[in-house]
């Protein structure tokens, strides 16, 4: 008889929110919700309403300061948005929800302030983690805003007290402003959770980069923002004969990133297919059909250097099978192959990558001075 799995994968926001909402309303002791983006729209209101209705003794909402400055994926301080009354009204609604939550007995905290003149703008806490009663955890890529809810994404629920308490410790540390860089192993080694503190990320990501570069058979990547150094390690595996397949959204909300992915993939002889139908925010890696990596990390340069992230590695064959059947196979089938880039487009993509590497290193060094 197959053992009952402690893992459940939720594809897109409807599945995830229906399940999390039910758990929040049944919670008795604690509900901890952490995310990058929370907005005063239907998605944000639905979470706030559930937290206000919950009878859990300890209810907390931890949000990155990103949500005070980016509304509907638009920077409030940008010249073209200075007089956007709709964006300012949505921010006002979010602040009103915070006040209502506090009056209901819940706690709300904003973490990682931008600082004077946005000098800490890259120092984000990028985690999306939801914890209930110290018994179950959810992690992945879903934030609470309407545009995020419309994106293709993935969350995984783990029914395991030990791993939930590990992330509760991290949540409380973030609540106090102390970021943890730790790794925990659970469920007889089937699950490993990596916490990235924004300071030691390069050291903490090194084992994953090594694993990618030494993949024996295959690497499957599902990400909208894949960039160096991850794609460089993946290219090394491709040169050694591993079959590399990349799924990325055709409607990327950062088109320059898409152009760079296509150029680097063509140079490295990696297969890329484009997902139609809007934005996909899902980020996951499958290495040699043996390990599934997923969490908040975009597998890009800023998550590698500066941001607080959570990333889980799963070895349970049932999780891999469910991911392949419910996510990868379906998305690969509905995606479209990319035509080879012409010389001018390939050159432009490569030049953008070189420029981003240069500017990225400068931005990272400046941001580190601001801590």
C-alpha cells in the first residue's frame, strides 16, 4: 500500500486559496502569513477577512515594504504614476485593511523599508510562506493581489509539524528584523528547506549551482526570470550532454528578461518553449528526475545575492510525479516552441545580458553598503 503523502500541490490561486482559507478559519493557535505583495483589492480583502474571522489566538501578517510602493506592478513614485488616483486609492484601501486587522486583534508588520531615496530598494524579503497552528506550511510563489492571483503559479502544502516549526522560527525572526540563513532537513531527508538571509546567499546557493552544473541526464526549468548565475550553471550541464528544457511565459511582465533567456538558451543549445495566455509566475527546477526545487526564488541574480528567500528541495517520488503530471507535462504540451533568433536579435539579447551583469554587480555592491 502506498503511504499517505504529507505533500499537496496547488496549481494556481483558486486551489491554493480555497484550501488555505479553510485552514485559517479552523485554526486554533496561530496563523502566520508572509508575502512580498499585499494589495487592497479582492485578493487582499479575502485574506484580511479570513484573518479577522479566524479564532486563532496569534494571527500575524508580515508584508514587505514593496507593497507600499508597488501597486499593480507599478511604482507609485514613477513620473507616469504620480497622479494615478486608482493606484493611490488601492494603497489607501490596503492601509485601511491593516487598521481593521489590528482592531480585530491581529498583528500587522511591514518589513524591509526602502530607506531614504529608495536606497534599499533591492533589499527585499521575497518569501511567500503561510503557516497554520505549527502543523502545516505552504510555500511557493503566490502573493495576495488580484494580478498575482490571475498569474499561473504554484504552492505546496506540507503537513509536518517539524518543518512548520522550522519556518515559524524564521517567521518570528523576520518579524523582529533578524533574517536567518539556515537549512533544515525533514521527513527522513525527503524534504530540505533552505532559508536565505540576503547576506550569505552566494554561499548558501553554491550547492544548488554545483548540482545544476553536474546534472547527469536532464534539467527542467519553469521560471519567468531565469538569469545568471543559474542559467550559466545549467548551460554547463547542457554542454556535458544533459538535456535542458525551459518553460517561460510569452507574456513576461519584464520583456527584456525574456529576450535574455532566449539568447542565452540559444547560445547554450537549450530548449525553450513559451507559455501563452498571460503571465506565469511559477518557479521550479527538476534535476535528473530525482529532485524538485521550488519556493520563492526566481533563480535570478538578485535572489542569488541580496534577497531573503525560501527554497525547498523535494525527493519524494510522489511529489515529483504529481508535479510532472499536473504542471510540467500540461504546460509543456500547451506551450509553443521558439524559432531561432536572427543574428541581430541574438546579439541584442547577449548585449543586454552583459549590461545586466555589469549593472547588477554595481547595484548589488551599492545595496550591500546600505544594510
